[in-house]
């Protein structure tokens, strides 16, 4: 019985890895075309969304999204999701409509093949560099001015308590929302870390349902930069309460053995 379980887990990991890689490789020529000119970047983003939807569907687990009715397609937003897994970006891409922009770590631009696409379509930041952070902030403001909503993970990185306890939030998304007077939208994703946990040096995929709650947008009209802490704490409480409300009995705890699927 244990052998069957191990075989099933490995087979599922291979299946998911295949459906992550296959749609990307087959559409890569189109990706390269769409990132070759700025006026085509929107099409590259649309292709990225299609890739995300295909992989999530083919992972064969239930995916439930709540709160999409709160979003006005004609409104710009700053989205602030919790960060617990590398599946976070595909989840956001699949659920949130429009030509949205992401602020992500600089290392994403160094991923083979995908790095160039991310570098062209989205905003990268080296959080250890004050200059890089300032440039990313300026690019985020420009994105909103051009009518493109921005997604910023306020934790900045994935914590060891991902999915249960949030890291302290950084000021960036809240300062941005207030400065540009656009609504800030908290997003909770309580189970991503159970499906694809961030285990250093290993690839671990575990079948588990996924959920996303898009909370009601928080208006920022009339707020000033003195209200950054208030807005940050309000958003933190909304997301943390949602995470605590979910059942985490399946919280990933065990250190997996290295397998043939584990990256070097």
C-alpha cells in the first residue's frame, strides 16, 4: 500500500510538471513574438493567462475563486495577495482579468526562457537594493497612470510559516495605493503552500484543493501617506483572519526525500 501511495504521488508530480512545461514550450514562439514590441505586450500577458488557466485545469484539483464580483473592469487597483507558493502568480493570473502588472523579485528574470518574458512584461525588483526598489516603485506608479493595475506581494517573500502566519508587510503597495488614490484589494490564498510548498532544493507537489478570496476593495480616496500604517494593518488583519479561518490540518511539515524529480 505504501508503495502504491509513493508511486501515485510521483505519477501526479510528473503529470503536473508536464502540464506546467508543455503549454509553455508549445507557445514559446508566440511568447517571444509578443514580447518583441511593447505594443504587443498585452497579447503576451493574455497568453500568460491562458497558460495559467490550462495548467490549473490540468492539475485536476478543485480551484475555487470568490469575490470577482467586487472588481470593476474600468477601475485600476493595487492588489495585495499573501505569498506562500510559486503557484501564487498563476492563480492570480487566472482569476484577475485585465492587463495587470506584477512586481516580482529580480531572480525571476534569470529563469531560463521564462526570464526574458517576465522581464519584458512585468516589473522586477532587487529588494536588497534601495535603487532597484525605487525604480520598481516609479514603474508601478507609471503602470497605474497608464491604466494597468498592479499586483504586489506585501510580504515580499515566502516565509517558513507560509499559509498560516503572515510576514510583516512592507509599505510599498499601501503607499502606492494612497499616492495614486486607487483602491487596494487584499487577496487571500490559504492552500497554495499545501499544493506546491516552497521546499528549498526540492520539487514537491501534493494534490490539494486551491482557493482564492478576492476581498472587497478598500477605498483610499482622502487618505494621505500618514495613513499607510492604518491601511497596511487593515489589509494584514483581513488576510490573516482568512488564513486562520481555514483548516490547516494538512499543513506541509515533513521534509521530503530527494527524488528524481528534485532539482539539483
